[in-house]
């Protein structure tokens, strides 16, 4: 819930901070704060959207088990906010990515996906650790 509040507040601060950062001779404070707010919005809504997915390793599973309606509201708000950020002009739309080589981007994404799935599979498929030895009973002979 804190991520939602911080992201929403940052979203509403975007316009005034952008205007302060684009004035003639802006303060370095505004120049640093403008991209910091953008990262806060994107990171907040992305973590809310993807963190609420009901996967075994994400908090969304616990929220959905606790209250399906709260889970649905949080997931919907996160997805709407994430899509709104991605559709905002100047946020890396395909028309702005023509100068970027997309092959390294897709290769890095694929490697990260394979690494993440391998990490998850390792912990889900490894054998259970051996049970600890039972405590000695008082009066039993030591071996």
C-alpha cells in the first residue's frame, strides 16, 4: 500500500517538477528530482503490477489468499499505472527507440529470464535437507 501511495504522489508531482526543471537556468535540485520522480513512478507501479501477480514467490499470492477483492484492486491499479507510464510520450516509445540496438536488449532480457527460472527451479526441485538427529534420551547409553 505504501508503494501505491508513494507512486501516486510522485505521479502528481511530475508536472510541477518538470516545469521547474525546464525553466531557463534551473536549479540542479530540479534537474535531479525530475528523473528521480520518473524512476519512482515507473518502479512503483511496475513493482505493484508485477508484485501482485499470484506467483509462489511474490506477495501477491498472500494478498490474494487474504482478500481477493483487495488483490484485484491493487493489481488493477498497478497495471493501469504501469501502462499509463509506458504510454506517456517521452517514456521510450518505439518511435524513440529507433537509434537503440534492440538485439542486445532482447538478449539481456532472455538471459535474465532463463537465469530467473533456473534459480527458481533450483530451489523448488532440490531435495529436502536431511532431518536433524533426534535428541538423546536421558539414561540411554552413548554410542
